[in-house]
C-alpha cells in the first residue's frame, strides 16, 4: 500500500468535502481534517493515488486513471472527472459539472457514515467508497481517514496569573482540542486560535502546575509549571473598641480590618467568645478571669493588637441583710421579712428567700421564692406559716458581673 499525506495548500487541497446547497454544489474547506492517510482501495497499482499526488506533479489527470475509481461519473470532459467532487481550492466552476454531484457524497463535518446516491446516476458513492462507521473517517470514506497530529506544548505566556487571567499556550497539534488544564484543574473557557496557539482563561481553583493540552491525538504537558499565586490575606489590625471597660460578660465591639478569617480574640491574654460581623467588625464578650490589657485579634496570617488596654472591672462584694417582724406567731398568722442588698450594683437583682421547718431533727424547705428588690436594694416578703414548729429563714443574692454572690444568716422563728 502506498501512503501519502494530503494538505490544503494550493493544488494539494485534495479530498475537500462537499455540501450540497440550493444553488448546486458547494465546496467548503475540509474543516478539521488537515491530515489524511490515502489507502490503496483498488490494488497495488493504486490508480486513485495517481490523482491524489501530494504535489499534483502529474497533471492533468487522464480519463483512464480517474475512471478506475470514478467510473460512475460521466461528464463532458473526462479529464475533469476528479474535479467533479474534488475541488482543490481554486475556481473550477467553469469546468466542473454540478449535475454529477447533486447529492452530498462527502460532508464537511467529517461524521457522515452513509452515502447518498447521485440523483442522476444508478450507482451510489459506495461503488468506490465503502461505508465505514468510524467517526474519524471523512464522510465514511476509508481512503480519507483522519490522522490526528501529535500534540506538544512548547511554552506559555505569562508565566503566572490568578484565576480569570488570560494565558497564551504555544505548541503544535492543537487540532480538535478537548481540554486544557492547570495543575490538573480543567479550564472552562479556551479558544484554539490555530494548530500552534491556544488562548485559555485560568480556571477557578487552579493550582501551580504544568499546563496540559488534550486533543484527539493525545495529551501533552508543559515542561515547566504555570504559577498560580496564593492570595495574601492581610493580618488583622485593631483600631478601636467600645466600651473601653467592663465586667466579665460585657459585650465589646472591636473595629479594624482583616477580621474575616479571625481565629481568636483575647482580653489581657484570656480567650473570649466572639462573632465576626464583617471584615472590619467583631463583637466579643469579656471572658471570666480576664485581666486588664490589650485586645488582640488573631488570624491565619498574624495578629492585630490594640494600642490601648481594655479595663476589666472588679465585681463589688455583695451583702444581704435580713430582719423578721416577730419571732413567734400563731398558725395562719403572718410575719414580714425585710432587708437590704448592697452595694447599689446589686440593686434591682432579685433575691431568693428560703423558709425551712425542722422535723425529726432534719430541716426541710417549705418555701423557696424569688423576691424583687428596689433600685435601692430593699426588699420585703410576707409569710403565713400553717403548722406549729420551729422555723428558720435565709435570703441570698446570686453573683453577677458587677458583684459577687452573698447570703444572709439564718433567722429563726417559731409557730405555736
């Protein structure tokens, strides 16, 4: 078998595929089929190959040569038979017979797997062109088989870029490009400008690595890596906070920059719970045990420290006084418990009043109620015991950020 490679330059533009339009035969370019293997379909003599010389030095073709394969075509001038369906890129309209190719024999998309009969001839195209199901064969013609060129990547420019940047890739064999990847991440947008150049946009998620181009002919990667810079996240910076002092639990608003990736907020070195509101604002609660000191916001790439210190206030020591209106009452008779909570920081906080009765040598709680305090810290509660016996009462206040916890002494009374 003799093999020859066909190109589309000058007279070498052979096997151009035909499309039939309303006005007759249309001879477009061969599209992506830029390289073919020309097989011997008649015998070792390969008379069709005589018509399809790479350089077309044997010109013009003779009737005996062309009609060996194309005997079904009968045009006015037999020497023009090959040009009836094969136009080599020049204007042959004056000599070509449109009537001989009134149906599409070779479609330009290269995927035809059936051949239509010529409308004015009893024979079909399959007389010389047996049908093949391969999509890599031009129009199903086995002697116009597409041979993908070898692909290679010679280089690219620029050498680095972030996602969205445009990159020009140079090389060879960029025919029917299937994908372009950056470090293994496929680009969603690229254009094969020519068989030697591709314009591609760096995809989101791309990482530093070779640029690889995959075509129907294979895959090739660049010898050097394309660099995708790692985004630089600025370290947090603390410009202010409010309020500037407070007890444990106080919510503080911290302002600055670079807070989006914050990993911790501390008050005087003690970690606090916090919430990132935006890249410029954080709210944090002063933690228990915190000491006065700077507010520090830490992120993946560093930490920002306030210029001034946050002052942690010390809770005041609370106390509770209790007094009963009488120490002895009859069953159903009331007595009044009064008292005062101090300091004023504790005023307004409820106190807890507990009454216990002694029975069988054990004190048992018979009343446990919250009692409101005034803005001065005063409170009062009236109690009516129903059973005789020994009783005692005590009042306590819980701890708060502003004050400590405290409780009164037990005060006894009897019912009889």
